[in-house]
C-alpha cells in the first residue's frame, strides 16, 4: 500500500516511498471566515496583489478568473449561492500554491 489514511480529517501520512508534498489543509467552506466581508476582501486578505509562486497578479483580475464579475466581487460572502461559495473556496485554495489538488 503506497499510502494510508488516518481517521482525522485531512491528515495524510505518506509511506516511505512517496515524496513529501506540501499540503494545503482545507475543509470545504472553512476558509471562508467572515460572511460579512465582500468576495474581493475575502480573497485579497488586505493586499492589492495575489502572489502565485512569485508571479504577482492584481486581486480583482484574479477574482475575475473565477467568474466573479465586478458586481459579484462586491457581494457579501454570506449572500453567495452554493456554486459561488465553491468558486470562492477554490480561488482561496489555489492561491496557497499547493502542487496537489484532490477533488
């Protein structure tokens, strides 16, 4: 068996044959911390630019990559539909620059 899972959520113990991979510990919706924030504020986290492995991208442009138009970027996180929440969660997860994503 190449890997075994542990009973705790998101805890993964690789075997000796696998390289260690950085993991973005994330549970669905847990990264959406403040429902009163706007989508832009939640993704930006106080910065005008997002760092994607050394590449600087304007935060509003990054939001648009996940189909958040200018009006959607100003929506409160608590008012998002389920699909919009999923896109927000995906945007925040991929901003962490992990090299493995399991869906």
